[in-house]
C-alpha cells in the first residue's frame, strides 16, 4: 500500500491557540483560480470575505507567500489562512492543572468549557487556553468531555506520542469514574449495569437508544441520598458513546440535574449564562502511562454544587464557587 505523503508544515503560526485552516486544492475541478475554489468551498455568501482575505494577503501558500487574488488554480496545492472568529464570552471558572510532566497535562475542566475548538466555542476552549497559557502550541487532546461536563481531561505534549495516549481510551484501558446529582428514587434498584445501543446523529442535539447490539455500558451506583429528594451517584462507563451517562441516567428515570437535553431538549440559553451547570463530573482517571510506565491515579477536586448548596445552584448566577 502506498504511503500517503504528509502535508507540508504550516507557514502560519497559531493565533490565540488556534491552528490556521489548511486547504488542499482537489486534483479535479473546473476552477480557474484559487479564489473560485475558496468561494465555492466557503459559500457564495462569503465571496466578499474571501476577496478581502486575498487582497490583504491573508491566504498563503506553502512558501509563506501571499496567494494573489487572481492566482491560477493548481491541483494539489496547499493554502492556509486564519478564520476570522467572533468574540467569545470567557468561561469565568478556573482551568486547573492536576498533573503535568514532559509528556502529558491533565486538567480539571470547569462546566461550560469545550475541550477542543468546536462550533462557537473556539478560543475559549480548554485546548486553546492551555496552548496560550502554558506556551505549548503542539498540545493536543487525547479524549474529550462534553462542554457541559466538568472534570478530568488528558492532553498530550508531543504530537508523536498522541496516538499512544488516545489508544488508552480507544482500547478501554483507562478506568473512569464520574459523579452525578440526580433525583433519588427509592424504587430504583441499584447498583446495576445499564446496557443499550445509543445513536447520535450529526446535527441532532440529543442522542437516543434503539434496539440492537449494545454499544454503551454503564455501571450506576447510589452513593447517598439526602434532602430535596436528591441522590449522589457514582457512574462507571465501560464504553464511551456520546452523552452515554446522561442517556442512561435518563433511561433509569433519574435524569441528571441541569441537563438541557434529557429528558427534553430545552431552549438554548444566551451566551454568558453560566447558571445551573449540569451536575456531572469526571471525578477520577486511572491508567498506566503508555510512554513512561507510570501508574496514574488522578482525582478532580471539584464539587457538585446542587449537592452541597442546592439553593445556590438553583437560584443564583454561578460565580465560580463549587465549579
């Protein structure tokens, strides 16, 4: 099998911890100029933006030189540019480092912060912030947490080692423990292991269960129950489907507090509304380092506010305490 030639290195540096966009011009097509292809790629409504970037010299080739507005289309050519990003509301909670060495960085991510750039959450993602704050432009994520879920996330320092750490999660060699606050149901027999087949369609906010071979397995344990009919739960996912724990808790009839998707999709909240965070926390990560052989047992120091101070969680805007 012929080995694919890697693309040339980017001639543009990162901006705010975000890599430039790299475009490889297709080998076949009827475009006469680079501009024509970029306009078709980005949409006709963006033609004025493309023209502005070309006129300002913001689209460059592999040699770092600006691509001229009338540059001829060359199949296989690479070009780079930075997207113009709208301002983002900073997530007002700390991103705390739990462990750092020359190979990995493990952080305690707050609620509301995306793990990696996605959608409207780009420069305020954990990855972009860490690249800027730690001066590590090659930092990459070994796995992800939902934006609304807080807790431990592992990042890799060296790109050539990223695959080894990603394989830990792919091959289920990481022991993950989550914590959640949800309604307490005395009729619900726990502990139990929930097995189902979960489907998450692109463009659809909520995942759902269907008949078929299970692809999602979660162990659910009740740690304690207290006032207001609430319980504190320990969740151990054996698989990693999107929204798996949220779906399984909802299936059991005890949806996690603050969940905007389960049991029903709620109206979107405005940017900057950090109230009532989802009461789900990635509490522990345990694994053998595939590079150093070190045994890591890491734990989040965060608390779930609905358990420790329900009135504060339910009524007042979040201030960062307990996040």
